[in-house]
C-alpha cells in the first residue's frame, strides 16, 4: 500500500515539476551556441580546442520578481498542503511523511511544520544566493513547489 502511495506522489510530483520547468525556460541559464565550423553538413574533421571561459552570472537582488513569485507559489502550496493534510487527518487519514507525522498530532503543530518548511526553502535559497549559486537558488524553490504540488494532488485524490 505504501509503495503505491509513494509511486503516486512521485508521478504527480514529476508531472508538476515538468510543467513548472517547461514554463520557466530561462531558469536553467544560458543556451549553448556552436561555432560555425561545427555546423557543417558534410563529414569532416575539425580541430577543436577546449577553452574554459568564466561565465559571469548577472548579479541580482535576492527579492527580485522571480524569487518573489517562486516563494509566493511555495507558500501558497504549503498552505494548500496544510489544509488538505488537516482535512484528511480529521477524517481518519494517515500522514505518510515521517517528518510531518511528528507534528500531525495537533493543528498548531501541523501549521508550524508547513511554515518552517516554507521558511527553510527561503533560507536555503538565500544561502545559495549569497554563495553565488544563482541557479541552485531558483531550483530549491522549484523542487519544493513540485513536492508540495504532488502532496496536494495526492491528498485530494485520496479523500
């Protein structure tokens, strides 16, 4: 039973993550452009030298529009996950996440769990921002959004 639950969560999570990633193509960075010498249609040997060129990431403020949108989406899905989980637990359901299960004894405990989850995502993103890992800064939010969306979808489908 639990294996099918985790399989459904994984399936819905991957679908939501794929949709989010498809909508945010610029999230992954720069496109690769090939030199004209490599765009030949005939078969020929072209000498290629590999040169490491440092890529300058454009500095941005932490609370820019993209991060605000990502954090707002993560918070909204956290709230939705809280209400769906609370509703399922009130009607005799069982919490599948072992970490959340520790807090699921009371409504305030469950609220603290989901608010700490959202705050942790913002904190991890800030850590990545300060260390210059701007792609990871955005990916942390996207992964959380995918997980929360999968949990909400699974909770709604198993009422």
